C-alpha cells in the first residue's frame, strides 16, 4: 500500500513539473518576444526600419513558440503575432513609423497574455 502511494506521489509530482515546465517555457518565450519588441520600437523611433525588422522577426519566432507551448488559443497572443507580421511587412517597405506603431500594438497584446 505504501509503495503504491509513493509511486502515485512520484507520478503526480512528475506531471506537475512537466506541466509547469511547459508554462515556464511559454512565459520565457513571451518575455523574450517582449524584449525584442522593445528593442525594435527603440530602433523604429530612430528610423532604423532594417534593424526594427530583425527584432520583429525574432519577436515573432518567440511569440509563435510561446503560443505553441501554451497549446491554447489566446486572442492577445494571436493579435500580437498579427501585429508583428504587419510590423515586419511595413519595416521591409522602409516605413519605420508604421512598423513601430504595429510593434507597440503587439507589445500591448503581449502584456495582456496571462
């Protein structure tokens, strides 16, 4: 009986760690996306569309990984990803001001993701 109880406790503990690990990984990707966006906004305000694009592309990778790790559809994450794609498109067209606006919108969305 004690052996079964100990085994059950180990399994529950392992599952808790695994689920928590997924949550931690998603949070880590979200935080990295936020850092990249903040860098992109800074460069965008200086008119550096090409550097903004690099940060936006990195942020997009992290946002998509966070969404994948969470395994749930969050409308704010979806909105952030959409805004990041728009920022990349406008940044590649040399429109740093418009791209910066999209990055700022993505940042608002990511800060709402729980």
